[in-house]
C-alpha cells in the first residue's frame, strides 16, 4: 500500500485548508505527507521562459515552508520539497518519482456560478496523473460522514470498493453504493396511444409493475454484487434509473455526503489518462469533494 500523500501547496488560504485536511486524513490512515512547493520565479532569455534552480533560493523556500507547516500544527510525519518549473509538469514528475497513494489538490469555487472552477494546473493533473487524485472542494456547509461510491460492475470497481471500505473503516464513515441503470424498454411504449381512460389507467398500472419488477431485479443484483466483497464498514445500496451523474449528485444533496469516490469511466479504461464523462461531471458539479480512483 502506498504510504505517502502528495500535497502541492502555496502560501494561500486554500493551502491552509488542504494541509489541515491532509493532516487529519493521515492521522486516521497512518500515511505520511509529501508537501511540494513549485517555485514559479523565473526569468526571460529572449522569448524563452527559464526557471532558475538556484540552491540558495531552494533552501530559503524550504525554511519558509517549514515555518508555514509548523504554524498549522501538522502532527504527522511529512517531507518538504521545493522545486522550480511549471507547476503542472513538476507535480506529475514528483508523482512518478515517489508513487504516492494519491495527489491531494484543490478545486477553486467560483463566486458567480454553481459549478466548480478547475484551475489549469488542477485540470492538467486530473487528466494526466497516473494514480488517484483527490479534488478538494471547500464545503459550503457541514457535511455528514458518508462516502458515496458509484458502481458500474466494471473491473475497476474491485479496487474502488476495496479502497472505499478501507477508508470507511479507518474514518468510521458510512458507505452508500449506488448503481444507476438504464431505463428498461417498456411494453407500453409499443402500444398505440388511446384516449380510453380505463385502458390508459390499466396500461399505466402495467408500466408501474414492469418498473417495480425491474427495480427489484436490479436492486437484488447490486446487493449480491456488493456482498461478494464482504464489506466490513456500515453501508447501504441505492438503485436508480436515469443518468448516472445526475442521480449521484441528487443522492449527495439528499444525504449531505462529504465525499464521492468514483472510478474513471469504465468505457475509457484502455485509454491512457482518460477520466470519463460521469467522473468529470461529478468533479465539476458536485457540492462536495471528489476522489477520482485510477488504476495506476
């Protein structure tokens, strides 16, 4: 199991929140932290941007980082690193070198719109990281200790469910496994429309019975699938019909879950670095943080 969490930081308010979150997380999981500051001081040589690797500046950065982190009462083991270069490239380089458990990186809430705004660095890391990425979103209110885990029966789900159970055990969280199935083709759709009220009532009742039967069948399949993993944490299963990302967000809003743990879309698994529509939409539209699980 990977034991370090890679946390890019800057001297900003959002980094203070990230550092405190990372510290709490490591106190629960036993992981250590790798704080990375990418120094953007640079100079121009003609039309080319260069980054200075001056050792004196590096040492100064590390001293400032040490003061910054200590002031936030970080109590777990950590390592500090200061590097020069373009932030998104350096973060991915460090990921390759230390092989972290995941990268913890912030989103940036926009004051004028509901959707989350991802900075260019966060967006690049999200799309190109080899391993998992935790996209932190500052909560607008107090959330419940519930982790929502969308399930689609793909091969990736095995690692996803095992990780969710491990995290839930260590943090005493409740898991909610949700599968969103496609709406079934109903017999009523094949019939010609009629204005006969009694016939319409009879047809509508038949449709409801078909949906009820299909829901029970799909719910039983989901419960059987999750049970095979012998989950230790407290959990519930939820079966819905419709669009996956819409139903997951509805569930989050209904439960005030603190985190969504989602895998890269299964149809994209063989495409390197692909995130997938469902996961990406959740990252942009979910009111809470999202952990993107990738098989690195």
